[in-house]
C-alpha cells in the first residue's frame, strides 16, 4: 500500500465521517417536529414513490427541463457504479479493478458512462444558461436572490467539472493503455473521450500519468466534497425526495386534517360526560407558530425542497404580485429549522432565541394571501405541501393570537350567530323556494 | 317559465313518515346569495323534472364550517360540523348532493372523521348519473353551437380529482366545447377559496379573478360555465371588469341544463 492509498483512505474516511455527522444533525432537526403516524397504505405509497420519485412522472410536465433532469439524475445514479470502482482502486492501489471480472460488459459500461457523462455535461450547461442568461420568472423571484442562486450555480458548475474530469481521465488512460505503460490495463471503450486523445498524443508518458492521476483525484475528491456540500444545499433533495414522496398525502388534496386537540374539546362541549377526569399531558399549542409546532413530515419536506419554484409559478397569489410564494414558505421553514438546530447545538436543547417562523420569517400578509387552491401541491414534482404549513400557521394566528383580518372576523361572527358567513337569518334559509 | 318549485324539507317528510332518496345540501351561498339562488332554483327544476325524491334541511341547515376552517378557526368548524352531523344523523341521511364544491369537499372528506359518514356528490356528478341512467335528457336548446369552456373549481378538480363529470354534461349541450389555456389540474383558481371570498385580497399587482378572466377572454367564448357559487361571483365580477357583459355570459352547469331544457 503506497502513500497515495493512505491519503485516499484518510480523505474517504473523513468525508464519510463528516457526512454522517451532518446527516445526524438533519435527522435530529427533523425530529424536533411533532409526531405524526403515516404508516398506512404501504403498498400505495411504494407505488407512488416508484412513479413520482423514481419515475419522475411529475417532472415531465415541463418536457424540456424534465427530460434534462432525468438525464442528469440517471447519469448521477449510473456513474456512481464507476465511483465504486474508484473507491476500491483508491484503497487497494488497483487500477480498473472491475475490468477483468466483467470482461466485455466492462467495455459496455464504461462506454455508456461516457455517453451519459457527456449528456449530463451538456444538460448542466443548458441548465446554467437557462438560470442565468434567460428570463424565466420562477428563477428570478426575490427569494432566489443571493445564496439560493449561488447554490444552484455551484451545483451546476461542480457537475460540469466532475464530468469533464471523468472524461479527461479516461482520455489519458487510453493513451497510457495504448503505449503499454505498466499498471494501465487495456480495458474499456471510450466513445466520447477518444476525441480528447489527439490533445495528449504529443505529451510524455510521465506527464500523462500525472494528468491521469490528477483528474482521478479531482474526480473523487470532488465527489466527496460534493457529498458534504449536500446538507447545506437545496441539492439534498437527491436523498429526501424519496421519503418525501413516500410519506406524501394520499387523501384528496382538498381534505384538511381535523385537528385532534380541537376535537377533544368540542366533544366535551357536546357531551360534558366525555370530559376526562384529569387533563392528559401538557396543553398542546394550536397550529404552528414555530418549526417545532410543525410535524416531522413538514420539516423533512423543507429539506427536500429543491427550490425549483414550480409551486410559485402556478400559485395564483404569486402570479398576481402578492407577497406569498409557496417556495419561500418551504425555504423559510428550512432556514428557521437550521437556525433552531444550531442554537440547540450551541446552547443546549432548551435553547430559545425568542424568534419564531411565524412573524420573523413568514408574515401574516403572506399567509392571508393563500386561496388554498392546491396549485402548489399539484405542481410540486415531489408532492411537497406548502399549503399545509400555511394552514397550520393560520390556525396559530387565529386560535392562539386571535389575529385575523377584520372582514374574516365578521364572517366568523356571522357563522357563530346565524349559521352563515353573511348576516342573514337562519329562518330565511329556504326563502329561495318562493323567489323568482 | 314555471316558477313553483316542489321542495320538501326533511322535517316535513319525517312528519309524513317518509324519507327522501337524497338530501340536497343547498349551502349558504345557494340559500342567500342572489346570483347563487338562481343556481339552486335551476338545479331544483331539473330534480323536479326528472322526479327525483329529494329534500332539503331548510332552516335546519347551517354553514358546513368550511370558511371557518380555511380561515384557521378549527373550533368553529368542528362546532358547525358536529351540529350538522347531529341533525343529519337524526334524519338518517345516507346520500347528499350539493351545488357547492366547498360544501361537497367538507361533507365528503372532513365530516367522516367527526362522525358523519355519507355518500356525497357534487351536482355535476349527480346529474351525470341521472343522464347515464337515461332519466335526464339534456337538450342544449339555445346553447347549441355556442362556444363554451368549463372553469374548474379548485375544490372539485384539483381538490377532489373530478374533471370529467362537468365536461360530460356540457358535451350533451351540443355546444362547441373548448378548454381554457389553463384547465383541469392546471386550472387557475378564481381567487375566492380559502375564505378569500369574505375579505379583500392582500395587496398585489392584480386581482386573481382578473388574471383568470384573461384566460377566458383569450378563448373568445360565448359562455364560461362554472360549478361553484363562489367561482360564479368571481367570474361575473371579472366579466364586468373587462366590460364583456354583452358577449360573455357566466352560467352554472345546472342553469345551462335547465334553460336548455326549457325548464
Ligand atoms: S394553495 Fe395557497 S400557496 Fe398554494 S398555490 Fe394556492 S394560493 Fe398559492
Ligand atoms: S415546494 Fe416543490 S415545487 Fe416548490 S420549490 Fe420546492 S420542490 Fe419546487
């Protein structure tokens, strides 16, 4: 085992360690949310996940970006087989360890990886141009300024470099194979990188070995770094999209949950005998003021959100210039959750900074602009539900803080007094029968 | 036009020891809003003409609680729901039809968890059934050949996945059916849902119903068909705003069928 292998093992172990630490922090954050039992309908959930998450059925609603996304996604998954080989080679000092056992299949695989790598590279360049040089409204909305925009660009640029390094590495390898340089077994087929060979033909073998090693290291270190970038990025959706779809709502979209805490109290009002002798546990807060009042699924979804803005593009409020943008609701939830998590890491688990999601991040004006139309949920490629967060915050506003627009307060009073949202007497309900 | 409607209340039937086949849930808009009352009457005319044995709750009906729930007041919603469920369960209601997608959604999806289990149909679904059973013949009449689009109500379409029943009815009118640029699951909200009906919109560049009306104007229709009393209000306002009252009419599905059949 040479120095190179030891270095590799150290880098690899560090990356895995760091990633698992970040992952643990995220899982801890998600678990700050309230319990929610979503263990029903397993079969239907698997089907939905296969269709929507693996099959990306909702991505292709936009055919161009949908198709390009599928290329990048497939490329990402398939090229990871190559990464496995790189890791084994890195640890044991072998070279193209899968070549001998796989034989002809290996040539086919490497050939397909190359074609995919090229497609991914092209798709990422196009994505980059779309985001930066074209005016696509959903990429220009104000929640996308600053870090979110940079984040998206970093991901695309890194992908381009990783794929570039992969192809260049293969080109160098080919030249070395052809020259019969020791250690470089003759293996693989190179439908794309063969076109890079002429650039290198005049270089000395020593220099080409250097290039091959450099791109090899760049490629794998890039991937390990990228792995650790994920937890800070919207790109984390490549992991959480699957559980988010699996646990997404199966009921009709317009059905809202009946709050259990309220149900208990209303039952007591209708039947005083139903009152429990003693109050059970601590009093629950109605609705959501801060992230810990949301449930774990809503919190997990905030990490799954890839900030694509398909939700806000369809949202009637966003489209007509209201402050509300469902994407921002997801982003705010994640930002606040991260803030709470970091606070707890630093100052212990009972830490409170006096801030809250409702008020410090999301305003009443945003919440009251929602028509509960479900366009955002329908548009989201991974079935995230900004509406459920909006509703839980409205509940907190109204039931905890009695903050409600005055016209709505009037509507509520009318229902209380005369069983209709307008001021009409209940006794006039059937007057329509005799009016023409 | 005959104006006497034949309507029984549950209480009246109960007194006679009878039970209707279906409860017509009129809803608050259908009971009190002047424009929506026309929809209610049109629907009853159809029921009468087919001879459907139905009843209403009349003065025993109370708001489903939908606007309270969507406005964040879950207490009031559940109070309303429990009250209505007690009334309906006492009458042993099994089947409900309603002309309001908000009532439809609440009764169908949110009442079962509170003890109210009924078969609930939107009037488009109910009328489609009558049509398929051969009981209702849709003539079209004055609407024949007119250019018509259906504006999907969020709580019927996206909210409950029903896109076909309204279209199946409209097809029978023998009209020229076209789809709006944004339709079915991509249909744009009229702006009234989520209790917005009862408040001014938040500040913005435009009203949602105007944005929607632009889709309608673009399609250069004679008629935009709706299936919700709130959509009716928003679309009617939109037509006024665009000064299209002369050339563009808003009708509920029930009105198109009733008038087309000369009821
Ligand atoms: S449900 Fe609310 S947030 Fe979602 S698209 Fe409709 S108005 Fe926008
Ligand atoms: S919620 Fe869904 S649609 Fe909206 S930005 Fe996030 S991933 Fe995209």
